[in-house]
C-alpha cells in the first residue's frame, strides 16, 4: 500500500491518516472514546462523515487489504 496509509492492523490510528473503504479514501478526522470519525470530500464538494468503532475499522481495513493482495 501507499506510505502513510494504514496497513498494520495492530497500530494505533492517528488523526489525518487515510484508509480505503470500498475504493474510497477516508481520512481519520477525530478519535473519540467509543468511535472513530472518518471524513471524505465528494467530487461535488460535499463532505461526508461516518462513525465507526476501532474494531469495525480494523475489519474493513483487513478486508480491503485481503482483496488488494488477491
């Protein structure tokens, strides 16, 4: 994967890191006690956010990494 993108599932997430979910780049915007907020800007200029648990994010990143390797 590209440098600066999360590939090590054991590492701690940091604000500003990028993750790819369903072929879209999301940036970690905020890390809260119970969830991680991901943000992305659409082509039309609108901003989208999603809230996800750390374990949920790890699963999605792991799934994308598996697809990337195969």
